C-alpha cells in the first residue's frame, strides 16, 4: 500500500537565515496577492479568469518589474499560484469561499517541491538557495521526500516533510477487540483497561491561558503591548494544542498496535459542538451550559482521535468500525435493557431490570464493542467470529443490518464506515473481549 506521511521538525536557524525566510515568505505573499488582483480585474472587465498557466506566464515580467522576486526559488512562487487556483476550484466545496488577499503574519508558509534533500544521519535538511539547515531531529522521516513546507509558528520555523513509501500491511499481531467511548468527563473510556485521560499539565496551561486572556483584554487595542500580550496568548494556545496532539498520537498508536478490532461511535462532532445561541426571534436555551459542553468536547479532541485511529488502523490492517451512537449510554451491557432511568448520574450506571452496576462510560464502551461485532457478524450475537479487512462482510457473505438511509449532505454512507486493508481475513473466536 502506498501511503503519504508528514514529518514535522523545528529548524535551528541563525537570525540572518530567519530574515531570508521572512523575505521569501513576503515574496510568495506578494505574488499571491498580485495574481488574485489580476484575476479580479480580468473578471470585472468581462473576461475569463486566468488560470495557472496564464499566471505563470506573467511571472518573468513580474520579476523584471520587481527584481527582489528573484531571491526565493522559482518553484515557491509557482506553488503560490497553484494554491490560488486550487482555492478557486474549492470555492463551492469548502467553508472558506472565494480566495482572499493574504496579510502579513496570517499565513507565513512556503512550499518547496524540488531540490530538497533530507539527511537522516546528520539530522539536517538541504534547501535550495539556503543550503544545509539543522533540524531538531526527534525522529526519522521514512520514505521518499516529495516536498517541504516551511512555516513560522510561535516565533520559530517549522519544516513539514511530506514523504511517500510502500507499506506491506500484515495481519495484526494482536487478537483483542475494544470499544471506545469518547466522553466529556473521561477523554476515552475503553471497554477494558484503564481510562485514557488528557495530561494534567494541560490544566495548568489552561489556567495560564485564562490569565493571559485577561491581560489581553486590559491592553489598548492597536498598542504594542497588546501585540506582545496576544503573542504570549498564541504561544500558550499552541503549546496546549501540541501537547494534546502528541498525547493523542501516543494513545491511538497504542490502541491500534494492541487490538485487531476497534469499535467507536459514529459521532458528528461538528453538529454536536454547534452554538445554541439561536436568533433574536428564537433564542436558545441553556446557552451557557451548552457552550461549556462544546469547549469540553473540543478540548478532548474527539474528531482528531477518530482521524488518527482511521489512518493508523488502515496502515496496520486493523478493523475500525463506527457504530450508531443511539442509546449506548442508556442500554445495559449485561441484559440489554434500555431506559433513561438506568443512567443514575453522569458517572454511575445501574440497570433497573437486572441490577447491573458499572461506570456509565465503561458500560457505553461495552455496548459499542458489542454493536461493532454484531455489524461484522451480520446481526448475529456478538459472540460469533468477527472479520478483519475492508471487504470482510462481503467476503463472509453476510448481510448488514438495515438502517434508514442518510443523505450525502448528512454524511450518509452505503455501508458502515470500516477501516482495514486485509480483505477476506477471518479471525474466528479472536475478536471477543
């Protein structure tokens, strides 16, 4: 299987080289804005909007008019024009709409598609017209280097290396199955094992972020001191995001390496975190409580964790099943009785039918696992053997349970969303908890 993977490293640069990169980024921004202005002028004049080839043909004359545009690599300026044309193509499919003019400090990025060489032994990167640059080499980039993207983030320069390589997807070494419940109080609750919680140090940075937000609010708008306070606040935000991303990477890798089947809820995080403010005519209810819930969901990184599980499961040949989330927190994992009265409190579950008591999130995770196994077994009891692979259910000749179809706008799929790459593989008796 051919996969593309990105590796990020911080650059170890002197002040002179940082100034060079800032000039390169400024040249890229100038070319982007000038091309966008030219396109708008052509459309306003009643002519067709120029495409990538026409914009590239204007680059030599633009360099003759502005000699300083010859300093960065030519491919970097061409990539700016490609980004502009791609933005126009995705105008009606993305939430950003038509492309807009770039401002200084808004998107300080630079992509270099050629003449970049990565030296893993020396922990260095050779860039065109800049030479060898040392990296904060924390891990080795695997595969063939395709392009390098440079960006300025929190006062330092980051290099993103995109590589491409062939991976042989083998049968998972593990045979266990697990259900995962993404919660508010608990970040990830597995059906078996210890709960997965965000690091406690994130809480310390969140308290610091609150103080920095108060400091920003006390500064005069447009002043230099307010700019410094905003920079400190942005650095704190970036630190929290980096810790969350690193934590989720580690935990999702452990889950994929330790299981052959992972069942999760098919949650629409974007809809769940929508604002409840409402309108003037129809004001929302419990707006403050809903805002707090939205912050907690986004803080725990549900969507990020699902995305990581998706591609890592595909790389390792692990089955990832997304099950309907309805009533997973109200159904008893022991007898199957479903009632709102079963959920005594946010953390306590006590079945009114059989008396089963358990942690509410743990009970939901067990229900998620059972539903995932039932989907793979064609609706039979969860004790039957499961299958691993993208086309497992088709290969086993089973029928999927009937579900009310959803429209494409709602993200509906013809089949349950499965991830895996070993078609037709059967693991009899090994996918039970």
